[in-house]
C-alpha cells in the first residue's frame, strides 16, 4: 500500500460509520444484560450528533432501563455487560474497580514474539497533544499490567491471548505496541502494513464475574470473528 493510500485508509477509519443490525444478546435477566458488541460501534454516545448512534442507545429500545457499567473501545468487539437496576450497576462497577472481574481478549499482532508468554508492566497516561492516544509514562502514568501468551503464529503475524490486570484506556493496544508488536488494523497505533486491515483485530472473548444479585460465578463468551 502506497503512503498516500495508507493515509487515506487511516483517515477513513475516523469517519464514524457504525455497522447496521442488532448486537447479539448473550444473556439477559432481571439484573444484567450481556451483549456481543460489534467492532465499529461506540459503547456510549460520542461528541456531536453524528455520533449519537451507539450500543447503549440501541439497547434502550428493548431494555429502557439499561445502565452503563464499563466500555469497549469503538474498534473493539466482544463481551460487554450492562446493569438493569441501579443496585446491579453499582455492584458490577465495584467488581471492575476492585479487579474482581476476569477478562480475556484475543488479538492478532504484527510479527512473532520472542517468548511464549509474559507480562507487560508499563504505566499509562493520555497523550494530550495527540488524544485520544495514550502513552507510556513512568513519571505520571497510572499503573497498568497485561498478561499475554502466544496462541499460534499465523503467517508473519501472531494470535495472542491477552488478560488485562488493570483497566486503563487503550491498555492492550499500547502495551502490545510497547512490545514492538502492534495489534493489526489499529488506526491509532499501527502503521504501514500492520494498519491495512478492515478492523482492529482485538476481541473481548470472555468475561468472568459474580452475579450482582445471587453472587453466583458467571462466565460469558463471544466467538472471535477473525
């Protein structure tokens, strides 16, 4: 891909063109709603009328009491959970805040990693002149840790399993970039051939937590679409 074509491709990724159709409902009861968010759809409304279409707005058509608990990036697909009562929202929020949840992501990254597994422990902070980009900063960054392991090599690239131990913005994307292996299709952090994919190759495959009403351990999965 030429430099001009690459620039046009990258610019087009910042035009909000959300996918059509309903998100798949993975689980619904009186307290929680679990959904498989498609890539390219905002979790919540963005700035401007052109970014009002989002997952939570679509869900309110069928679930008018739906309440936000956490978010997935616009370009990330996969499991996301909402509360259907204030009590459930608060309980779930506390689980995320105290790191009681377990999250598993699948990503395709550029190149081959030298080791089979590892942990990235690099503090992150917003890169203000270039927001919404984030960056590693050892002076003022917030602690961020990600466990990773290689699932398999796929040609010149690698499929990896990512388990964030913290929940910083763009954490997985910046941590893999810091290793020298950006996630393919990332409009913010990948460049060259690694950016030339139709979507960010990052999917929230599994979420484990406690049901806010019953305390039962629950696991929700969404099939990896790539």
